[in-house]
C-alpha cells in the first residue's frame, strides 16, 4: 500500500524568507485552498445562495462564504474558495447548484495560490506595484480587485485594515514572491520603516 | 582651500559641520545644505566646464535647474554623467569634475536600487514656493487628499532666496509653520527633492524623488536611491515658478557671468558671495534686489546697468543711497577676461545703436533679462501658450480642465499676488471636486508691493565688435550664437522647429529653459515678425533629465520579466536539467548526465522513448475548460475540423486558423461530457487562444451558452512515452485496464491514486505508445515521483523539449510557430485531413478559396534528408534548386523555402530536417541544395513523416 | 497614460486593457457567398479616422470583458464607453469635429 | 578645442536651403506630404525624369512629421525577396546620397545587430541571414562572443533573464542625420524649381470621373495633373476625402534621447524579445525607440509606460546605461498595414498614386521609395520594386508578411 500522496506548495521554498520579515510587513502563503470558478448569467441566479451567501453583484467585492470567500470576477463570473473542501467535491457541489440555472463550475484549485500580506506597511508595499487606489477609505475590507501587481495579474482582497489576500497564477507565484520580498526590503527592519 | 566667499553668517547651510569634496582633483570644504555649485563659489571657483563645440570655459550661471552651463561629471560615490553643479547636493567624499561636453557612463553596473510608488490624490500641488504652499494649505484644510511635491531639498522656493518678510517676520518662519501644518494633516503627502517631470492624460503626473543621493556614500543600500511617483490627481495645481532669463551680448559666456536672481539665491540660501566686485545688467527691477543685497553683504557693486532709458527711478534712489552707481539707457556690450570675467564693456544704447563703451572692472556680472514662467507642465498638457508683450514671455493661453497654473508660473511676480493666486487655484480645484473649502484661509500679510517700473523686453545687445554675434551665445551648452540664428534665417528657415534643428538651440541638457524664448525673440527680430508668430518649440517631457534606471525601477535583473515555472521546477533543477525559455516559461530542454553534451543527452533520451520509456513535463501546455450546451457548436466554428462528432471519452487533434486562414494554434481536444471539453493548446498559444475564444464568444456569438476557463496551472501533465509506457502506467494505476482493447488510442479514462483523481489519455506526440497523465498540480511532484519510481525497472528516462521536438519531427508533427510563421495553412502542412469538408463554415475557411491559396507553388511542409547522412542542416537554412555545377550563381538566387526543424535522429541513424518548400510535395524524391557555410549540401526531399509512417507503434 | 472606464470595474490604468480595433464590424453571415474583394475588406480593412472612432477594448487584466468605446484618436480622449449589448452610436455622434468625411 | 568636441564635427550647412513660395494655381504633379518620402519623390522626379513643374504640399514644416521623429536606422536585411529588394535599392542609394544631394547627411555605416534571445529567434535570424545572402544583401550570423566584439557593452552574460544567444549583423547598415536628409532633398528639389509649400494643409480634392483634377488647400485650390499621396500617418485622412479605402491603421510610436555621452556604443543594436533599439548619434546622445502604442492615435504622443518598459529593457541589455539620463521623449504616427509591408502604387483614380503603410520602415526606405515612386509617376506604371506592394495583394492573399520575420521592424 503506497503512502498518502503528498501535496507540494509552489512557495514552499520561500517560506523561510517570509518568516524573516518582521513587523512592518508580513508575507505568508495560505496553504492549499480549494477554488472553483462559477459562471452563471445574473438573470438566472435570482436568489441563488452559495453556502448561504448570495452571489456578490457589486463589481470588485467579495463576501465570506462557508469556510472561504466568494469573489466577484465578472458580471457572470465568481470565484469560491474553501480551505476545507476537497477540490473535486467543491466543483461537484457547485455544478449541482449551477447546472439547473444554465451555469457551470470548474475546479481551479491549483490554478492560483493565495498569499497573505499584512502589517502597517502592507499598503505601501502594494502601492509600489499596484495602480489602483489603495487608500484605507477606498479599498476597504470586503473590496476585491483584479489588477496587476508588478508584472503579475492578481486578485487582490482587502480582508482588514492592514490585511490582504493576493491570489496569483501558480506559475507566477515565485515571481510575485520575489517581487514582494524585494518591495518589502526597505521595511524589513522595523528600525528603518520610519 | 578656504571658503573666502562664505558670508560670516546667514544662509541655510549647517555651518557647524564641514564636509570635504574633490573637484578637478582639488579638495574643497563645504557644509551640509550646500550644493556643489555653492560650495565651489564659496571657494571662489566659477569656471567648471568647457563648452562642447568651441571648448570655451564655462562657469556656474544660475542657482538651479535653469543653469545652461554649470555641468559636472560625478565620479564618486558612483559615476553619473552630466549633472548641474547647482542641483547636486553636497556630501562628504563627493568626487566630481567639470564636464568637457560629454558625460561618462560607469563601466560597472549600477548596484543602487530604484522603485516606483503609486498614489491617488484629489489635489496635486507642484512646487512649494509661496503660491504652492498657499495652495497646499488651502486644499489640506478642506480635508482633501493632497500631494505637494517640490524639487528642492526644502520647501520655500523663492522665499528662501531673498529677504521677503511675511506677517512682519522673515518669510522662512511662515514656510516652517506651513510645512509643520501640512505634516500634521493625515491626508497630505509632502515630498521634497521630488521633481514632477511629466504630465499626462487624466491627471497622471510622474515625479522623480531623489531619496538618498544627498547622503552620498552613507546612503542605505536597502533603500531605493530614487523613486518614481506615479501620481493620479483629480486636480493639478502647477506652482512651478519662473526662470530668470539673461540678455544676450558679445562674450556673454565667461565664467563669472550669471543670472542676478541666482547670485541672490547663493547669498541668502547658501551664505555665499558670488564675487567681490559686481556689475549688474538688467532690463527690469528685480535685479536691483540682487545689487542691493550683494552690496549689503560686502560685495562692491561697480554699477547697475539698466537698459531702460529711464531705468527705475524708485530703485535707483535706493542704489544712490547705498552708493551704487546706476547707468540707465545702457547695456553691457561685451566682456573681457579668460577663465573668469575681468571687466564688462558698458555702453549707452539708443535707437538700437550701441554707443562708445567703457570698461568696468568686475569679477562677476549679474544679468537679468526678465522672467520666463515655467510653463512646461502646462505645455505638456497641450495647453496653448500666449506671448505677453509686456513680460516678453510665454504664458498659459487657455484654461485646461483639472489643471490650474498659479503664481509666477502664471506670470505674477509679486509675493502677495502669488500667495493669493495659490489659494485661488486650490479653491477652484476644490470647487471642481465638490469639496467645500475650509472657512476663509488666512494668508500671511506681505509688504505692500512697490509697483515696479515697466520692464524692457531686450533679447540681445547688438554686436558692435564686428564679430556679427558669433560670440553672442544664445545656447551656451550648444555653443549656438546669434550668428547661427542669422544664418538659419538667411538659409530661408521660418519655423522655430527648423531653426532649433539648424542651430541646435534648446536641444541640450537644459532643453532650452533659458535659451528657448531668447531664440524665439531674436528670430522674430531677424525675420521682422511678431514673437507670437514664431512661437516656441514644443516642451517635451521630461522637465529635467531622469536616469534610465529610475524608470526601469524594480523591473531589473531577475524581476525584469516574470519567470513562469511548473510545479516540478525544483525537481528538474535537482535533476540537472538545462532550461529553455519558451515565452515566459522555463522548460527543461534536456537532462545531461556527467560528460554528456546536448547531442549525446538527446540521443539517449530519444532512444529511451523509442525503445523503452520516457517521461516529459508537459504542464506548460495551455489548458482551457469549455462548458455549456453550445460548447461543441463553438468548437466547430473555431477548429478547422469537426469536434461535435467527438464521443465522450475520446480525444481529437484539432487545428485553429485566423480569419486569414493561416494556422495559429493546434492541440488535442478531450470530450469530458456532452457539454464539456478540455482543450489543449501550445505552450506559447495558451493565453492567445483563450483570449481568441473569449473574443468570439463575447463579441460575435453572445447567444452561445458556453463558459471558458483557463486551467493551465490546474492540471499538471506528464506524457509517459514509449513501448514500455504501458507497464509503468499500469503499475502506478492498477485500477485502470491499460490494454489496447480497453483503453484505445485517442481516448481518456479517469482513475484515482490514493483517492486523488487522475486522468489518463492515450495521446501520442511521438508516434510511440504513450499515456498522458493529468493531475491537480498540488500532487504533481508526488505523482511524477511515483511514475519515475515505478518506471525504474524499465529505465524510465525524463526528457526535455529537445527530445520532444526530435520525436515529433520524426513523425512530421509540426510545431506551430517553428514550422509555421503565420503564412502557412493546414493544407500547406499536409493536414487537409484536419480540415472539415462537412462544416458550412469555420473561422478561416473562406480564405482558403482565395487565389493565392490555389497556387501550386505554395510552400508545403516536407522532410529533408542530407545525402551525406552526416550534415545537420542549421535550422533557418534556405533551400535552393539543385545546382548541377555545385556552385551558387550570383545573387539574387531564387529560394524554394527554408529549413524549419533539423535534428540528429537516433531512430534513423542520420540527421533529418523538416522544411517549407515551394510545391514541396510534388518534389518528393527530388534532390535539392541547401547552402551551409560555403558549401552546397545535397538533400533529398521526402515525406514529412520519416518514422513509422503506417503508425504501427502507437499501440505498442 | 490614461484612465479607461471599464463598464464593470470602473476607471483603471490603460495598461490593464487591450485594444480591439474598430467596433461594429460583424462576422459576415455567409462568408462563402462573399467575393474575394468583399472578404478581403472584412479581414484586412478597418476605418482609421482622425477624430471620433467607435472601437473595442478588453479589460484583460481585470474582468476580461470586452466593451466598446468612442474615443477621439487625435486627443485620445474617451468620449464614452458602452457595453456590447448597448445600441450602436449614431453617425452624428461619431461625426466629431475631426471626423474625416468619406 | 577640447579633445572631445562631438559638436564640432557637425557639418556647416549650405547658406541657402529653400524658398518659401506662394502656391501656383496649377502643377503637373502635386506631392502631398513634405516629409522624407514626399521630398525624395520630388527630387527624383526632377533628377531622373526632368519633371519640375511640381509642388510638395506640407501642412506643417518640411520634414516635421515622422522624418523628424524617427530613430534613423538604415538597413536592408529584411526576410522576403520583395522587401529586401526595395530596402536594398534604398541602401545603395543611401551610399551615394551625400554626393547626389551635395549635402552632409552624416550617413554612418556602423552596422546593425539584431539580437536573438530564444531558440526561435535564432531560427528566424539564421533564416533571414541565409535569405539575405542569397539576395546579395550583406548579412552575418554572430555568436555571443562575436556580438561582444562588435558591441562590447551588450550584456552577453548567460544568467540574465533572456540571454543573448547570438545576433544577425549587417555591416553596411547604419544611421544618418534625419533632418539633414530631409533638408538635402528639399534643397535639391527647390534648386530644380520645385515649389515646397509649407503651412499648406489639404482639405479636399476636386475630381472628374476617375481623375482627380486638383486639391483644395488652406492656401487655395491647386490644379494637379497627377497626385502622389506621401502623408504617412495621415494617409487615411486623405484617402477618406477621396473615398478610397486603404488597410492601414495609424499608431503612436515613441522615441527618446539621452544627454551627450562619451562614445560607448559603436553600432546599432535591436532586440525583439527584450524590446529595445538603440544607437549613439554623432554628438554622443543615445537615440532609442520604444514600441508602438497599441491603439490608433494621431496625437504624436504615446503612453509613458511604453517608455518605462523600454528603459527596463535598455538597462537589462546595457547595464552601463543605468545612469544615463532620459533627456527628451516624443512621438510620431506610423501607418501600419496588415502584413507589416508598405502599400504603394496605383489607386482607383487614374492619376493618384498611393504610398503608405511603411509602419516603422519609412525612413530607411526614403531614397528608394522616392526614386521608385518618381519612376511610377513618370511612367504611369509601377516600378518593379514596388509592384509586389500594390493594394490587390489583400484580395489575392499574396501578402508580403514581415511579421513572422522576427527582425524588429524598425
């Protein structure tokens, strides 16, 4: 009997470097999060709820859904994340909900990885490579945006005053990690952040 | 060297600290707060450069960016070419020398860091002089999001250069209070040492912040040396001040000749007397301040030479009281001296005629010809400029949405007026934004402005020396003179753009900050037309020069362009793979063993795949999930062949063309369900194909019920290839009957491995028995290692893209983008079988019917076998007709086509190639020539399929 | 560098968008029935006015949705953006000051 | 004079360049567009065909469009026979142009390197070099160490993001001083009695059936026996007036210069993958081109992010450029065609000749297209070198597609 299949995180090799950051900026890789992309014409979704959450209709927003998040990606497109559900189970659950209304769902769990960015200087670090208005009064908790960070396309979620999630294509994860570490360098030592 | 010209007190330098720097090999002292220019002047050094064309000595001519001549080369701490001594902040250990025309680049890479920062504001104020500070305070007090950027080391602008008083105290006090108040506003970003160098659409302003330059060698390495601020402002208030303008006269370029306002700045801001004996030459009142201030500082002022017939009675009275002679209706008609001016030739000017001159000894000549508002940003916003006859200057000539020009940048020259105008500009911006201004913003009271005597617009003093203006310099940096302008006019040139190019005036480092308007004025005189008609040449960004590296920012070295890798990258690295760049991807090209070169490694990898088993990381292949009731309809329209007839559980190869009928991509299609497909695209085509499909679905066929999603990174893909692949796959996935009967070619099966879903597909890109393994990339390493482990007995061999290419080429499978170049149809590739005759239409079909597509001489994909069985034809080689005498005729030699792929074949035991050849299929069996180096290599034209043409091996 | 208003996501930097050329050039109903010349015009010919131009844009770094815009090719100013299912602009709207007559 | 006096070696201009004539009421030939192509066409009409009752109409100042805005690279190492023929024809004329014009145009054959960064770049490069050789165009393939010999400042280290795998090299290629080229042609045309009319914008045409009888301009109506359209980026504005459809799109293309620097860059370097092309002009400034902005634009300006990306590429390939300074940026309007090749020849009007679609290749073609277009106008039949570039290729499908040809088309 073979042993359980091991999972490998694309950013495993970066974790030590993340750990060395202190205070002003924190970077961490969220472990394996299942994700599925949902497609359905708005007209057809009506009062459809995903894990108790209505599909966000306001662009650039996200809402908590079960153990994960339900993120607006387009007028007929959303992303559901769930750390606690197996990828294939998540797709099946959503197919069951969406097919009746002419929608669809696809498992994209490994398509992107999720980074956590936090700390008082987190917005500063993002502002070095992100052109959207990150002012705390504008990009508030519950906001999300699909934009570019450095040269990587990302889905950026505001979780809290100075807490963010960054979803990025797995093949770009290494690039984005190096970029974030480089952009954080001047904040690396709390003594130098003033 | 001692600072004999440093005043005993005053100025904003830190006299408690002395720093040392080296200029032209000589050591000088200076203070923090000095610029290189002020420190040199404090030591009596004026001459610092020699001119580009004539090699004439040139000195420091102004106190900031408008200086056209004080150019230096920095050597330490790091070489930087062509900076103005007047803008280089002094630091200990600075090593520089005067510039002989051209700057010198370092021959070692720059290790400094650079970055960028985006910021969004309601109001951006450019310039922290009186108008800018008033504007910033007005906007800040209203609670707006404000950015205030200023190019100097500290705020204040002209207030730090003079003796102005506000609220009855030195103006510096008000500046300090204003800066402190701004710092207390949470929504205000205040940046000094920050130059707004470009203004673009929708309030987008780029500003360069010099963050650590002034620290010299002490600059922290981990901080960006310079930062480009990308400011998106809803309203922009331009308070960039004005540049003083000289008057052109013979020998006006000698060191010691400088702008009067500059001399005043050196005195008040840096505590430096620019000389011991001054002559002041002016056409307006402002230079009188310089004369009086320098006089009070102990400089002997030989005379104020005022070109105006009546001069300025009021200011003249002050001079007389101070014992400074004033000569009205007079001009400086020439100078004498060498590396430093020794005398000014002063003569009366009447009716444009210069009278007899007499010499006034001096070591500095301070000149003022009036003021040019710094309208660069306004002009960059394509604002129209209007010429003001009274000021002799170009002013903003229209209102622009979202942009207000205030203070002396708008032509106002009195302090109270500038303060009020700054407040006005900001209030207007707030109103436009619907932000209520704070209750009346009180401005400090400035002394009642004395109404100045009208200025005289004088561009140049006629050259009475007989030199015809050949030493009357208009652009000191380009050594361009009045004589050059006269020649341009004489040559028939009328447009300032032509004149600028003919004389090179305004094209130097300062981009004509002082010379531009002079050239327009003098040219207008020469042509006898109004200055408004000659106009200016266009102001182009950047306002001041910006280092390349600052604009490159963080996109350097490994961050220059993203490096995309698969989930197995670390495994490949550990296995010693040599990588190939495919788009942004890093793909293993081959896995050399000790002592192997690429040829040896590839022969080994190929042999393994053909006779045993090999494994490839194919995860970079693009993958698109297509779902919906109309999925098959869409795919029938996009692929040249029929997809709708594909059975669930089966796989089909498909070709995509552009509307022009040329192949753009190819790949396999797996039908997962009646209404669900998985598309595979080429690695390079992944994004392109998804965008292509989305474009058609969204813009042409919105009625189709179909959804597309990229799953490229979701599914890791490993082809397990070779006659022994069945054993390996069977061993790792015992639940799957891998027999040919149960699992035929071009079908797929789902299974699980320790509960993890895995998809297997009988797809072959090599002609051999092969299974493609698809798994969620989380498990890529584990599954790959299982396969490698299980394949050990069969000697499973990881192979890279090179071997993949050889294997597919031996079978005549084209690589889109290598064997095609955007001019190749499926028919040209011999894939008529992949072009549906049944479908009424698909993208590209109509183009196949065009005349050129019927041409029998179209290039077709064929195989080539070098007759000598030795030569590996270089890819890209051209194919020519067989030449009986074995020699090339003189050019032009007709070409039949070119070699698209070429390899050594272990299987064929000889090199072979694929080529696109005119009428190629009709030439099969012929011998043609391929020029390689000096020789003609005979090659036989063959079918593109060289290995297993009957396809006997695919089932093992 | 402009701000472009995505009908869904709102104003974003120009760099987030890709250009799709002239708008309202539908794929022919029956390509097979077109002459080579007519087909060539569909494949290769697009208007190139100096002035107002109805064109297609895609917010490809954002919501990946195509939309249309009326933009002045001389000033680069976006007059307005509209969704694919909005009505086509009238000739008079496109007849901006710089529109060259043909 | 100081040892390095780069400005000093610039030539003295002739004492007189051109008249500023009032337009006559009628000309045998009216050339619309006083840029390089229009002026060269006028010159060769007079020189080769003795046709001098000609007006060149320029809406701004002579040579003030793309001529004054391009990066002056001259080469003929194009892939396809048709392209290399016209560009090589031009290059051979360039080689004798200073004498022909009696004007110093600073034509400097310092060679052009086209760098290859990927295996496909290498294939495309070798393909082009081999084709050039067989067409009699000087071309070589250089390995990285040879690239370093030609241009020591190119970063040929193997551990950069996109290492240099080699380059194509055309030794006879080079640069020239764009303004002087325009002025040289203008001066000769003026000497021949041709009227160069500036500030004269064409506002319409008068037609009679299949013939154009004259042009309407901001300086009055002008009757014309034949009309040549040489308006580059503004071609569509004219063809719209004529009701002719031409498959070109006008895009912004930006360029930039640095301050004057000591000689560091002996040749011209172009890179496709790491998009940059750069030379060092005679006075010492680095002259660079950026990429074409994606959208249609007549604004003679582009977006700054294109420049920023250009700077990143420059510093990546030439680390010594890090602290060189961007002095000035500007933009031109390039008219691009579907196959990245020019569109030249007859039009539906019997006496109107079209010359457009040169994209980024216009400057290097200047004398070549001038002489070929003059020939076409004089003989009323396409010169052999432009015959392949007629409009009908888009109907037949016989394109001359230089897209796949890899060489950065500048």
